[in-house]
C-alpha cells in the first residue's frame, strides 16, 4: 500500500478536536483553542469531546463517530487528538477505512493514540504525526522544540533534529514507524499490526518497570521485527524505574543491552518521550537517519 501524505494546512484552516482515548483535564480545551487560534487556525469541537466513561472519553461508538465525522466534514482540514491515556485501540474495528482513504487528512496525537495512528497507517497508508496533545498548550507551553516541529509537520515543512547518542554508525533512509512501545506491543498479532520491513523504528515508554520494557522489546524481537527494520531511534523513558533497582537494575541497563543487539544504524537518547520537551514525528513518512552526524531529517 502506498503511503498517503495528507494535504498541509494553511492559515485560516479549521482543525477538529477529538478525544479518542481518556477524558480531558479541566481547562485543556480552552488552552488548546487559544493555541491554535494564536497560530491562525480555527477550531471545531467533536460532538462527544467532553464525555467521560470510566477511563475513557465516552463510549467506543461515540469516540469513533467523532473521528469519522471530521474525516467526512469538508471544512475540517486536520484532526487533533486532545489527550492520550487509554482506549484508542478499541476504536480500530469501528472506523470506515474506505472513507478515510478517500478523504486523507492530518491526524495528530501522542502516547495512547499510537495504536490509532498505526492502525490507520496499516489500513489506509495515511501518514500522521505523533508527539503533541493539548497538554502542550498549558500556560507556559509548548516547549520550543514541540512548537517548531509540530507546526512544521502541519505546514509540510522540512526540519532536522540534531540530538541523541550514537549506538551504531550508519545512514538509513526509509519510512518512519513507531510511537509508544507498549502500544506497538499491543498491536502485535492483530489485523492492525504495521509492516516493519525496511522501516526506521522509533519508540519511547513512560511509567513502566524496566523488566516490563524488556518484555515488550523481547516480544518484538521474537516476532522477528528487529531482523526486518532498517534503523532504530530510541527515545526517552520517563519514570521507568524499578521498585527494586538494586535487584532489577535500571532502564538504561535494558536499553543498553537491547541496543547492543541491533545491527542497523541506531540512535538513542533522542528527544521523543513523555517529558515536556520532545519533537513531533511523522508516522509513515520517509526520513533520513544519519547516526554519525546525530541528525534526523524529516
């Protein structure tokens, strides 16, 4: 399937807010509206945006309907996932991929929306952007790196990120695919598992025991994913601390062990993760990874 790059935004376009995962925190809609309007865009709210049901932003059908209504709406040029949390993978069987394929639009998200975005890519080839939620529009934010790379993605502009630590030298060019590691893991063996062959894999994780991160990487390894990829970008691992570090070791131990096994160009400590400072990256778009120059060009 061909990768589909959606049309870029221009000033005056309308973006639509959806909540495909967990409920929004108080004040986030207002801060998000202010941010997008300050950038010259208009905002339209999903019908069920403020719903809440347990750990979800409403029931599955309503959340899926909000997504589909914006793909159909000719006025909405980009779809903004307001928050991560839990539950976007539940929506994948409820989406109309023929409609989405016929109406490609920018969709952005982060964390839990990894599942939604990878599922969309598998079923339609749609390129999307990961690393931004309305948390980044809180007062005093976003971080300049978030802001620069996010707006570049929306406007279709080329950008470079020159940070990280060399693991394995080399240059890799290819389709970038990844997101939050736990969500990549939960898609394995489902109809929404992406094709990793020849791809540059990137991943990060948050709030997870090092032993659990090891298990996620082991799953990818035993599924032969690491034999198929062309390059690896390893992001940040916020709050991935063992309850017993003297016994279990650290997340750095886990990352160093696994990264030493890769035989393709590999960069670690890349600024993509759950901290306030990160870059926004495309899922499904071709990029260039130059490990020796410590550079990722999007």
